[in-house]
């Protein structure tokens, strides 16, 4: 274990600062004594020193506030309403957010604040300007029209770097452009419509489900689908599948695995260890970002990313080494021709093959690889988990979707790209799921220069956004706004993407629906994800005619708190526990059983 944990580094910095401050104070006292012959009694000296620091902070806060108002006024704008807490520096809100991160529903606290202050406000914890918005007009500015003025920024990068490094999610400027142009060719239409691979993994996946159901047990769909997407993503990108589906499935927390020969639950199984580490590391960096300046205090005794990152690196390094070795062999045997540009790839080249042509920097190679694994696994797996949850909750939607599958594709045929494109209801079900539970529910940028945003209330002046401000935004909250989506915004109803509501709400304002983000940093895997999700859903519905959800099989810490049931909206309706790391997932998994489709009716 490293001795210098992030917490100890932070505390030593604070101590060093206090040390310097006391030294400066003592020196001034001595100088006063020597030159002005003023002898300050010790009590006075201590009191003055103790008051000076908070005094300086207060002056700074007041001065900043004054300057902000003046700059805003100069631009004919107003500062965003402040979310006022009752403790100094809004530390009560920080506490609330920390608690909610562990035990709350996404956005707890922010919904109430938005109700009081409107859809854009300054969270202002520890006097830091944090302009939070759920307005499509603002999100459009951030992501698209004024893209260059909103970066991920140094703060975010520092907090995330233990896992994301300099990968695509965590880079700005040239490094981001490099990743983006290197990756893009792998998402062309040709590449993402090769369904052989999905089909192979889908067969394994569905027979695993059937096997477990036949022995009378439920399956954690989220765990299982996470293995499917990990296997698919690694095979697609690196040409080598990690075979996490082959590692066997977990049983519910309260079940002793029935056969001693079944090794699936032992964490000695590497694939399972890998998944656990993957989630732990994400959890750690997500809380760092969330708890802003105070996170080092939570990591005094240990760096929470260290252990899981060791496991991940042990897994990724051999894959990279193999690709590098392959490349070196080609070089030695003179098979390497003219160097290609980032945009040009060969027919059978994997992303990693391509990447080792462009750089041999081991850090860039590792970060690029891990970032894409994160992008490709959890997002699709969680979205599919939410879809299956909704299909179990709304049997009429299930029946209608299954009818579409049987009408368009049939009971046994392998779906093609054209089939998928024509399945409007399937697309609507996926869209409606991502509207209510977008897997990236909260996101954040940092402003470079000061800017003004249109006021949500047109009778008021625009909102002033200071330079260097944190700019978090929530698509989850935007996706549920009744003024944007209609009075039934909290209802799960795929038809809203097909009937008159589409023209009323979404068509005139496409930025009210942003599950994949927008602008130059829009999700690269969007089409890949739609294809993958559609393919697997079609295969599932060919094989199963209904899903039943067993919330009681989640470990007790993921039981829904009693008080949620009285809440308005989805919080009061849903029976899974949405949790967030970088992306959102169902805490404790999604335990389901399914009825096998009767072949004679097909
Ligand atoms: C339902 C599935 C998915 C959803 C909802 C989703 C959503 C998103 C969102 C919201 C972002 C923006 C993150 C940010 O800028 O802060 C993003 C970025 C990205 N996604 Fe996806 N994603 C999905 C699947 C995938 C898949 C399957 C892949 C690849 C195999 C992928 C690759 C990427 C990449 C490379 C980026 C980084 C883009 C950049 O920063 O330039 N995504 N995704
Ligand atoms: C689903 O949403 C996408 C935007 O991400 C849109 O292009 C598409 O038309 C929608 N389709 C349906 C059927 O809802
Ligand atoms: C594992 C399994 O039984 N898969 C079946 C799912 O349904 C399709 C279509 O009927 C079959 O081809 C698969 O064999």
C-alpha cells in the first residue's frame, strides 16, 4: 500500500499552509516588537491570528461576489440564483449530496432546489461558482454552439485521472482530438453492422439464462448483460474476447450455490474479480468528483483506486503487450508499409492494432483501452437492464414489443440491420427507457471565458456564467420536466416517441432529449449501442415471452427505503435502486425470471 495516500498529501498541504501562516504571524509580531516597540500580549496575538484567517476568507468571498455582480451588470445579465444552505459555505448541502450519493435517489435535493429557484441555479458549495442547469437551451450552448468555451477542465481531469488517465473521456484539446480521430473509423456503418459476434455471445447468454431458470433460480440480468457487453466490446475493439460470460453466474445473496462443482461464485474466478475492480475504481473516482475539495479527507488511510487499478492493469497489460509484440514482429519482418494516418484503417484491423501503429506510449495505450471498455460496457448493459425492468413492470409494452419482433423478424430468424431499422416500437421503447433513466444522468464542464445564457424566464435578464465556473447539467432532470415533455413526463410510455406528442415536444426542440450528449463530443458508440441493444432484445424476445422482477433478491442494503414510496414521480414508482458512479446502474442488480417462449405457438 502506498504510504502517501491522497488524504495525507492533502493534510500535509494544509499543515504546511498553517505552518507558514503561523510563521508569518510570529515574524510580524517580532518585527513589531523590534521596530515599533509594540509588544502584543500572547492572548491578543493568538486571538488576532485566529480571526485573521476567517476574516481574509470572508473578505475574499464578499469581494468575489461584488465583482461578479458588477461584471454581470456590465453585460446586462444577472447572476444565477444561489442555492442557500443554512451552514457556512453551504456545507449542509455538501453533506446532503454526500449522503445522497450513497443512499439517495439521483438528484435528491436538486429537484427541490429547482422547484424553488427554477431550472438554473448556483450550487455554491464552499463559495465555488457552480452553475447547474437543466435547460435544453443552456445544454445546447455547452455541448454544441459554444463548444470551445466548455471543457472538461483540470479539476475534473485530476479527480478522474486515477482511472481514466488521459483517455478520451478525460481529455481536452489535442489529446481528445487524437483519441477521437483514432477511434472514429471503428464506428463506421460497415463495422458496426457485423452481427455474427453479437449472435455468438447472445447464444451463450441466453442458454446461460435458460439453464439457470430451469434449475429454479433467478438471474441477475444486469450482471449477465454486463458480461455480454464486455465480451462484445473487447472482441470488437481488441480482437480478443475476455470471456466473462464463461465465468459463470452469481446467485442471489441469500443462496448457497447448490453444487460444489459450481465455481461461479468464488471471487478467485478472475473474470469476476475484474468486474468487481472495474466497479470499485469507478465508484472511487466518481465520489472524488462529487465531493470536490473534501474528497482527500475520505482517503486518508488508503487510496481507494489503488487496489482495483492493480487488478485492471494486470488484466489490460497483457492485451496491450500482445498487440505491441504483434506490431514489433511485423516491423521486424518488414511487413510494415507506409505509416497510416489516424483516420485510415485496414479492413481486418482492430482498434488496438491500429492504436499501436500511432503510438507506443504505454500510458496512452492503456488509457485509451480502458476508457473504451468503460464506454462500451456499462452504458449499454445498464440501459438494457432498465429496459428489461420496464418490460417486467409493463406487460402490455412487453406484449406489443414481442408482437413487433415476431411480425418483423419472426420467431427464429437472425435479425438484420434492416429489420432493426424498421422496428419503430423497439426504438421507441429504448428511447423511452433512456429518457427516464439516461445512463449519464449528470455531467459537468468548466467554462473557459465568462458567458451569458438566455434566461429561462424571458422577462428577466440573461444568466451570467463566470469564467472558470463549474457547469454541471442534468439530462435526467431535463428529461422529466413537465414543461418540456408534457404533464405525463414521469410516465413510462414509448408511444410518446411515435404519436402526436413527438411533434408537439421533441421535434421542435431536439435538445430536450440527450441520452448520448450532443455536439463534437457526442457519443461515438451511439449507433453501435442501438444495434447491440436492439439485437439482444430481439433475441431475448424470441426466446422469452415474459419477465418477472424479484426486487427482494437484491442484497438488503439495496432495498428501497420505505420513505421513497411516498415520493412523487419515478422515485415513488420504481422498484429498483438507481445508483451512480460515472454511469447509472441498478444497485444490487436486477434479479429476474423469464418464461420460455413456447415453440408451438411460434
Ligand atoms: C446506451 C448506450 C450508451 C449511452 C447512453 C452512451 C452515452 C454517452 C454519453 C452521454 C457520452 C458523453 C460523455 C461526456 O462527454 O461527458 C458518451 C461518450 C462516449 N461514448 Fe457512449 N454511450 C453509450 C454506449 C457507447 C458504446 C457502446 C461505445 C463504444 C463501444 C461508446 C463510446 C463512447 C465514446 C468513445 C465516448 C467519448 C466521446 C468524446 O468524449 O469525444 N458509447 N457516451
Ligand atoms: C429515438 O431517439 C433518437 C435520438 O437519439 C431519434 O433520432 C429517433 O428518431 C428516436 N426514434 C424513435 C422511434 O423514438
Ligand atoms: C439459447 C437458445 O435457446 N437460443 C435460441 C433463442 O431463439 C432463437 C430463435 O428461436 C434460436 O435460434 C436460439 O437457438
